[in-house]
């Protein structure tokens, strides 16, 4: 849901990870590269408002495959993240306008 509708626990967790990362797991904040509003910059893609299924699939590609040779930085970020945490980030990002 977009706007000020009900916020799920997944959305809250996704926003927390997006903004602050998960220090104890060595996961950097997504906002460090993708920007505070997830709009990206230069070669870093915009994530805000993308479809949940697209975002989640891309995270799983980085985590479980070598299909993105230029995505080493993302591979390192997602490596220690659970699938649920990746799903939560995808839920949060897809909820942004």
C-alpha cells in the first residue's frame, strides 16, 4: 500500500534495514548507495516504487547466483541477509511513491 495506510511489520523492518542496515550481520544500509529516498544516483539504480516481485527477484539473483558480474557490491551486502529481510526491504521499497 502506498501513502499513509496500514504499515506492516515487514514494511517497518524493511525501512529499518534500508536506512540503518544490520550492523551485527555486516549488512550496510541500502540508503548509503541508493540515497535517502531510494532514487539512486549515476549508475546506482532507483528502487523507490518498483514492483515488489521485481525487487525481491533481483535481490535473490544477487544472493544466490553470479548472473550479475558487475554486482559484487550488492552480492556482499545481501550475502548475510535472510530471505525474509530481503522480502521486507522489497515490501518497503515498493510502498514508496
